[in-house]
C-alpha cells in the first residue's frame, strides 16, 4: 500500500493527462533515466504521442514545483533515490512524460523482473486514482442535484411567503373595512 501511495505521489497532470516522468519511472524500475529513454528510443513505434511526449521548458519548470512538493511526502527509504533524481534533473535534457498506456508499454520494452513488478504496481496506482476521481465526480453530481432541489424549495417557499403576505394583506383590508367609522343613519 505504501508503494502504491508513493507511486501516486509521482503521477502528475500535464496537458490534461495523468503522466509519470521518465526519471521517476527509472527510480521505480531501479535503472537510470538514460537507460530507460534509450530503450524507448529503440522502440519508438510502440510509443505514439498519446503514450509519451517530451515536456516543454515551461511545463518542466511548472512541474518541478509539484515534484519538489510531492517529494516531501515520500517515505524515508526513497529519499536518497529522490535526491539522486533531483541531481539528474538539472541536466540539459527535458524529461519525457508517459501516460498510463505508455507506462503499460514500458513493460514490453523493459523486461526485467523489477520492471514487471513495478509496472503492475504503477497500473494499480493509476486504477486507484481513476476510482477516486470517479467517486469524486459522483459526489459532485449528487451535490449538484441537492443544490437544484434546494433552489426549487427556495422558489416554492417564496411562493408560500407571497401567498401568506397576500392573505395577511387581504385580512388587514377586511379589518379596516369592518372597523371603519360608519357614516349615515345609526341605530
């Protein structure tokens, strides 16, 4: 469970996609980012643009802040690996981002036992995130329905208040009519 949580902390949103960065994947697969990227480049046909893309300078700059923030949440045993990854991230090459499908395709490119185990864990982390988003969407829909009902109730209550005010106004007019000073012949 701690491994899946650690993986979930390494999933970021870029260009509207949930992705993992090549350096984070290399740490999880216990290899170097350079080796991972070389294996991918040897098999570029397996990685279309919706599976993998290279980050722009702006995307990488904004993502660094997220990465540094999420690294504070990492377990102690991964901290030394993260420091190593941070030092590697200062090089001049922009990292590659892998979508869920791209990470799945990595298992066919990296064929070590560790890569297979990590790939299974990463897929489970993506599934857990998808489930959480589904629950969140369901909750939002229910809140929207409740707000609509409350809005309808407010409208209905306003109609009731208006009707009561009209009744009270009519009663006040009747009382004034009954209590008016009579003129003319009195008995």
